[in-house]
C-alpha cells in the first residue's frame, strides 16, 4: 500500500520538486498551497505524513500545527516542518507529532530519507 504524503507550502516550485522526488521514491502525494485549505485537504486525503511550511497564507504553519495537535483525528499524523525560518524551530518542539525540522533550501534526498524513516519505506 502506497504511503500518502500531503505537502503544504505556498511556493509552487517547492510543491513540484518535493512531490516529484517523493513520487519517484514510491509515495503518493497531494499538495496544498495555503493554511486555510490544509485542514480540508488533510480530511480529504487522509495522509500518512505532512510536510508543513511555516509561512503560509491564511493560517500560518504554527497555528495549523496547533490545530492538528488538538484534533483527535489528526494528532497522530507525523509532521515534517520544512521552512526557511530556522528561528521558529523551538516553537514546534512542543508538538509531539513533529518528527523532523528541516530548513530551506533543503537537500531533497535528505527529505525523502526523512519521510521514509518517519512513515516506512514506500513501495515503488
């Protein structure tokens, strides 16, 4: 069974690059470009893992992380925070579902490796 990853980022190039790399590694991906749409996208796609940017239009990544953590249906979904805002790292340490914090620009191979480690290897 393919593992599903929802990528939440407002940069179209990042969405394409991450999605391509993960699909090549055997994951099924879905993308979302705003915090406002993220909660309905999580509900619709039921991902095995989230890749979450911090600076998002509508609802920022931290507020979204808080909502995910408080919702019984989403609080067990592992989250990889991927952001250019390195100083925001301490804010996310309180969320138990955050399995990794990576900064942009990121090494895509390292990101794929972290996804595999967090949800198991995909079946290609």
